[in-house]
């Protein structure tokens, strides 16, 4: 009986969550065929940048928990910078896929 009351808030939140349109549909042409313009992109193709974590609030250097937090933020940011350095650029991936597609269609003929 108690389980029903514990699940009720989760069911209500899941059923009443707002449904938003994904950003991929931000530049869809209108169905009536009228003219439209897409907004400019706010990113650079080929540049991979992951948001960094930051320490917020006051830091007490004598508190071992704060040292642990600082170390965790440092390690996370170090991992993200390594990912950025070794990540494949999207344009390179697209070019490689197109090249493989052309090679496969040529071999089929």
C-alpha cells in the first residue's frame, strides 16, 4: 500500500512534463512553400569544445572535502581537454564516409 503513494509523485511528474520541440526542427521549411531563412549557426564546424566544470562558492583550503572537490574538478577538466585534443573533427568524419560510399558504389558497377 505504501508503494502506491511513493510512486504517485514520479508518475505525476512524468505525465505532466512539458514536451518541447527539439532544436533540429528550428529551421524547417514551412509546409505552404513560402520563403524562409534559417538563423545563423552559433558554432564552428571542426572545432570540438566541451564545457568545463568550475568550482563555485567559497573554498576552505583547510577542509579535506574541499580538496577532494577541487581534485575532482581538475581531473574532469583534464579528461575533457584530452578528449578535445584527440576528437575526430565532424568534417573529417563526413569526408571519410563520403569517400567510402563512393568507393563502394564504384566497386559495385
